[in-house]
């Protein structure tokens, strides 16, 4: 895990040095432009697009864009901020020994999560959808408002993958406040729509699923691996456990999570016999095996002789009907994709809506201040920007520390 942190620190250091040495200049490599930023690098890929004809966003959509942007700001202060404050409070209590449990991280950098291979695909697809929809919305609305697109591209910012649209700065500066607001809030609005769509689909699916049976969870065997045990013939091989098998009970006790399996094995010793209820191919069987090996990974890390089955496992959704347990991987994958699409796009929606120097929310408030003079002081002094970015940095630092230090 620390290697991920090291890579992130090296990347940030190199890009900061590149930014200082380049003095904000661009470099041309083949037909592309490359530019260093603080903590990141940008690769300009696209060509220039000039609007053929202005077709401004209708007044109704303009108002809706503003309402959705303000709703995102409100959600941050009512939903995200209390969670961050509670995390900071719990972290302080943990540091001073008032509690033995570290807080739950709230803003974990994406590169840290990519180490979980079973989640990486869902996360990458969700990010790709969120970023593409966000930037495409900026581009479409900018062209409709008569602002030229100089280029578009991809990049990395603090190892976060990003996409961007480069607008003609002079034309954008000269655009009306209404046009600036529409362009700035287009991406915010699109992420809100995507997250709402994913959430609606999840609600529809949740109402259909009970027809397949009683919904629960169990353990699915991802791989039989005797190398984690101190024997060449581990219990899983002895009773012919296969990839895709579902373990629903051990010693007649229902198993719902990998943690349940670990707790059960922790209370056993070498030589004990256990009974596993294993389901596959629409049938369930009881299989009995003697625990003849210890888990070498746990032994090397903690010095504990915990019995080993010889499997890698994950939690899975199951449906119980007529005494049998069924698993539908396609449905489970769809739900996982929709969950990640909702979480990523909702986060992009809220975090882009709030002003914090480089966000769409900052551009939105600045453009709005040209119409509403009371906002000029807040916008010019960057009061909200500084407050929000301080909160986010604290949340990211604490979350990263807790995740790297205490997540197994």
C-alpha cells in the first residue's frame, strides 16, 4: 500500500518541478501539446472547434442549471461537510486515545482504491462515464453560447485521471454572465442527471429483485489457492471446492461476509472438523473436512495459527427460493456498475458545484456575482473557495492516512 503513496508523491514532485521549470509554458510533442500544472500534467489532443451559429440555452434550462448548481452546494454543506467534521472529530479522539477505533475515511484518493482489482473495473468505467459526460456538456453548451473550443484533452491531477475542454479564454471572458453561468454549470448539471438516472434504475431493480427470491448475501469462491496454506493439499482441494461455488453456512451457521468465515476459523484449531454448506448448479451439499493447515499470510503478519481453507473469496448477492440458493452474476454486475456510477457522478456533481479555486462552482459564483452584486465580495476574496479547499485537503489527508495505516 505504501508503494502507491510513494508513486503518488513522486508524481506530484515531478509535476511540481516541471511546472516551476516550464513557467506555465506548453511543450509540443508530435502533434500534441503537453503542459505541467501543480501536481499534474495535461495532454492536449483535440482540434479547434468554432461555433457555426449561436443557439443559446433556453431560459428554462438556464434557471434549471442554476437551481441544480445551488442544490449541489447545499448538499455539500448539509451532507458532505457534517460527515467530514465527524471524521475529523473521531480522528482526534482516536489520536488522543479516547477511542480504539480509527474513523471511516471519507475522501480516499482514487489511486489507492485501484489496488482492489475486483473494484477497479467498476471504478474506472464510472469515472470514464462521469468525466466524458461532464466535459462533453461543457463543450456542447460553450459552442451553443458562441464560445470557441481551442482543444480538449486528458491528464492526471494528483494521480486522479481527468479530462478537460480548453475554451477560448478571450471569448469566454467577453461572454455575457448568463453564457458563463450556462457553460460553467453544464457539467455540474450533467453529472446530477447521470447520478439521478443511476439511482432511479437502482430503485426499479430493487423492486423487481424480490420476485427472484429472498435477497441475502453469502460467500463466492474466487479461486482455490493452497499456496496460502502450509500444505500442498488444502481443505478446499480435499472436498473439491471450485471457483464460483457459494458457501452459505459453516457448521450450520449462516455465512454472510468474508469476515464471518474469518471469525469462524479463528475459533477453530488444527485437527478440528467443520461442515460447509456449498451451493452451485441449483443444488446444495454438505461437505465435511478436517482443518489440516494454517493460513501462512495471517501467521506471517500476526503470528496467529489460524486454520486455512485455501480459498480466495468475496461477498456476493444470493437469492433463496424453495430451500435453494441462486446467484445471478449479470444482475450483480449491473447493480455494482450502477452503484459506482451513482456514487462517482454524485460526488462529481457536489464537489464541482462548490467553489474551490479550480472548480466549476468557483466560475459559476464569479459569473453570478456580475449579476448579483452582494456576491462580489465573496467571489473576489475567494472566501468560500479557501474555506472549501481547506476542508477538502484536511479530509483527503486524514482519509489517506487512515486508509494506508489501518485498512487491511
